[in-house]
C-alpha cells in the first residue's frame, strides 16, 4: 500500500510554519551507537506537528557514528582469516626468538622476549583496528558511506510507524557554492514539505570528508533556501549556558549577543555550542528565528513552535526576510573569512555604496577573489553587518587595506616594479641592484609618498612591500593581475611604475578610483 504523502488539512486558525530541525550527533549518541528512543520520539513529534499543519525539514547527523559501529562489528568477521593468520605467525616468531635467546618453551620466555611478544601483538592489533587505519579522509568517508543508507533505512522505518514518508537529500560543499543548486534545493524542499513528506538532509561526509562544513551550517543554508520561519537546534543540553556548571542558563539573545557570548556545555558533536550560536546568529540576520534545546526534552518540537513557550535558548530573528536574489550570499554560501570595516564604511554600505579599500581595517582568513566573506564592525566583531563576494584575495587586501586611492596606486606601482623591474625596457636584464634599490624613496616617488604618508596604514604597507621575498612578490602580483586585470593593464601599458611614477592618465585614474574590496552587486547588508 502506497503511503499517503499529501499534507493533512489544518484548521483555518493554525498558521502554517515551516521549521527546520537540526539533530546533532551528541543528541542521538548512546553507548551502543545511536539512541533509538530519542530518534523514535522525535519522529513521532514531527508527525504530530505535520498533522497540526506545520511543515518540517530534518537535518540530521549520525551517519558516520552509525557507520563506525557497523564497521567495527563487521570488520573482524570479514577479515578474520588474514588477521588471525598474521597474529599467529607473529606469536610463533616471538616464541622462536625467545626460545633461541634463553632456550626453553614458552614458560621459560625471558623478560625481553615477553616484551617483544607483547609489543608484536599490540602492533598487529593496532594495524587491524579500524579507527587507526587509513588516511584521515578514508577514516571519515568510509563510516559515512556505510552509515548513510543504514541511517536512512532507520528513519524510514521509524517514520512509517507513525504514517510519515521520508525523502533523502545529501548536501555537499559544492552545493553551497552554487547559487543555482541551492535555489533548486529550496524549490525541492518546499515541494516536498507541501506534499506532506519529511525531507531528511545530511552533509555528505562521503564526498566532503575533510571540508570544514558541518551540519550546523547546512541547517542554516537549508532554512534560508527553504524560506523557513524557524530553526530548531537539538543537542544534549537544555540550552546555552554561561558557566560550566550549567546553572546560568541563557534564555533569549539577539544575533549580536549570540555571536559575542562565551558559552560552555555544547555537546560532543562536530560543531559544539559555539558553532550553533554562530549559525543561529546568521540565520536570525536572515529573518529565521532559532531555538537551541535538548532532544530529550518532552514535546520539544511542539513547544519550539509556540512563541510563548519557554524552551531552550531563543535567538530572535530580524523582522525582514532576505529577498530571493540575496539569499545565497546572505545566508547560504559558506563564508571563507571576514573583513572588518569602520563605522564610516558601514554608514556608506547602508546607503547603497560599495566597500572601498579605505574602509577595510582588518582581514581574517585566507580566501581567493570571488569568495564570500562576512563584513563585521572592526570595534565590535560580534556585529555582523553583511556579506559579500570579495574583489581581491586576502593577501592583496591585507596589503591595500585602509589606503586612500592614491596610496593604493603607489602600492600597486611598487609591487609591479618589484615584479617586473628586474628587466629593462629593451628586454635585457637590468644591472644587479637587488630589491632594495627598487624601494629607494629618494629615487622613486611612489616609495617616498607611501613611506612618508600621514596614515599608519600607508607606512605599514610600505614596510610589508620592503619585507616581501621574490616569491611573495610574484604570488601577490599574479593574484592582483588575475583579480583586477583592467587595473594592472593600465599600469603595465603606462610603464611609469618602472620609474616610480603613478599613472596619471584618465583611464588609470578611473580604474584606481573604482577599485573596491567587495563586488557591489554581491553586497548583502543586514537590517541594522
């Protein structure tokens, strides 16, 4: 009999809420592997919420944990013959060596022989211990690959018992990096929940075993893509706490407070409480209210759907949701770093301007041009201002940060001279003089203006250029050329940089004034 998948009709007074539930590894961990009672209770609660007219999406961990248990059970039987054969051979060799050294049967093994025997046995057992075998990627991917179908079979069985049909969706890092893929995922999730299905989503550790991606980030991406109104993080503690004794419970937080608070008692999963609060803050900035609670608390799903219930820690969402065109960068794409800006830059961003280099005061992380980064207040990093796609790699941003347009031109002129100044205009090698001669403020005007600039950032930029090795100069200049070909072309055609002269032509001035830190069309600024 085919199960009925259409969403049950709800009373007219029941508002339809689409909620994402993220179930962490620590919530369903038990001594034997997975806590089936917790999983069964949660699925039963989800079924009740669906019958009340709500739409639920489940983001679950546990595949790798379940897979490790299955491998640990099946491995010795599947490989018993070669393992035991190697073990017996090792024992025989050790006994032979002991007898040869001290003469006599096993009872007469010397102390040294016993030590060698014990060491040999330990080594054999270590080699056949699945937890220590293989490279890190295989040690993560293999349990996930084994555990994923078993986990889905378990969810399907539990859901069928309460009249719910499930569908499986695996999300990889490459999916989060594609606006089109996530838009399609959002459509699929909305269609599935509209039909009464329970989508079960998991990060694909089988293909992304070493990525920094975790299911807390996947849950935020799913919530934003599916246009959910709530996101429930279920862990092994009742809420976020400020102290290790779990007595100072946190009830409600703003997104800024969630990013700033230092908490303990965060569970044993990959993300931890800090990860959940950071993810909740980003979701809240996108208009998704978040709740952090215990998977073992009675009726936690129904209570989380009730705005008046005091359950867990609530991170209040912004009033406005993001427009569809802003959802990928604003809440879905994985952030590769952060750019700290000053207050003047924030004001400019909120009036619709772009982010110029003069407003960038600090750069965290290593990222390439085109990566999505977070924009935060340099004085209060807990304040998440927005997100955007950077126009320059992190290495170049660190060199040019906080510089005026003319100082940026001087820095680029010096960098290109260090890169190409070793070859004369005719194409013949120039006389050896070293990089120092190309940085002489008395000989080159760009060096003089940058090193004697009134700002500290200008002097620091010159000091960085003077300290760069030849390899570093090559890397930065090539990265700049790839990220800003028009800008570099204007300098290279003018050739004034070889003599310390910043290009003065109209085209060069225009491209220098137009250089920015973040692509204007990619900027997403959250409501203040």
